[in-house]
């Protein structure tokens, strides 16, 4: 990296096993890339983790290595863009700390709750509202219902349920908001209206105050 006078863009990507940070010019030329691997180990049907050490700290390490090689000033980075996987659920307290470990998309404990959602709404109506063609424990709404049934105290102290991109935005900005495209597979969003679905929320036994504002 030799330029020191231009403006730059920082990209952060979280995959299912690797966090990456990259620096770009405004023309899209990549000037540097750093990555940090992390590992989730399933325990039978249970796949959960502390989101700080698992997801946030690898990002911090990758960004710090990237910036150490950056010859310019931090003020030259004009914007940050994030990209993540979907479906992992982050239950958060009002103060922005986790109310319990995050529940991975790979966690299969909410199979019964998935069946309950289909029974309550009907597969055809569920597909019409959400746009999803199959139903299983991967989808966040099933995890909300599982948590309400099996961990009512943790559910009660959860102010907002976030998705991976929302969690990174929270750590960067302090705001609990929803990146809309992340929630299209949640089974609580009306894909056509781009808003929370009263029908799906009722089936998942969740209220809108537990969900972040859609952006």
C-alpha cells in the first residue's frame, strides 16, 4: 500500500468459519486483506457460543492487522461495509450485552417448534408470507419459540433478537437495528411488505418490541 492521500473503504466479512477485513480504494481496488479463522464445535444438536470471542474478537484482530499495514490515517476510511451469513440468533439485553449465548443456524433443538409454526399457520400460508419453501429448525422464528418455551428467564431478559449482521452493526455503532435482507429467512418477516408479519409473530409467540427496527 503506497497511497496516503485518498479516501478508502473498509469491508468486513464474517463467514461460517472465517472473518475477513479488506481495504479498498473508492474505485474498488483492494489494497489489503486480513483474515482470522474461528471454529464452532457442535455438541449433539446444540451449537451455540459467546458472540464476543467467537465472532467479534476475530474481526478486531483482522482489522488491527490490516490497519497496521495501512500507511494512511484512520480518518481517510470513509465508510465500513459488512457482510455475514444468516440465521444465527443473538439474544441481547437492553444494554447491548448477550442475554445468553448465540444460537447457531446449525442448532437443531427447535424441530418441534418448526412443526408447531407449520401447524399454526399452514405450510401454504407460511410460504406465501415468508417466501420460504421449506421449514425446519434453521429458521430464527423456531429458535425464538424454543427459547420462550425452554428458557423463559433468558427470553424475558432479552430486549432484542439480532442476526449476525445486526450484531456487528451493534458493536460498530451501538444501535440495535435489523439489516432487512438478513431477515428474509427469519419466518417473522412479510417478504412482500418488507415488514414484520403479525401472523408469523403470533405463531412464533413473539412481539415486535423483541425485534430490531428494519432498515
